[in-house]
């Protein structure tokens, strides 16, 4: 699984990059062999009454095909990364389950 981290303005600190790698590995766990590439984009969103918000957008490319995008906006980068990684993993699980069910259905229909 190839993980790339980008930041909207400037470079990504090494601590954040390591955190992203750990969070992605924990979130995907046993699904990691199905994931070809993970692209993480971090950005800050303009201030509102509570101050600036941090956004994390994760784009996952799957093997052999398909992709998933998940986004989270939180007060801190740590929580935004964690939330977006969990959402992306949940969507990947749903997509894999959907494909398995479709494959079983197609095999049954063609065998009959």
C-alpha cells in the first residue's frame, strides 16, 4: 500500500506524515492487500466563530479497479485524519462486500 501525503499550503511535517501512515494502516488493517494507493490531502479552512478548521481528504485506489473518496473536517488534524481514514475504510469494506455479492449472483445465474 503506497501512502502519499500532501498539504494545501506548504510541506507536511514528518510527525504528521508518520501519523497519517499509522492511521491508514490501522484503519485498513486486513484490507491493505486490496488497496493500491492512498492519497491524503490536508488543508485548513477559513475561520468561523470557533476558529480555523482542519480538513482531511483521502482518495483510495483499489486493486484491481475502483476508487473511494472520504473527507472529514475537524478542529485538529489528528482527529480529521482519524475520522477520514475510518470513513474511507468503511466505504472500501462496503464496496468489496457489494462486489462479492454481485459476483455470487452472476455465477449463480450463469450456472443455472
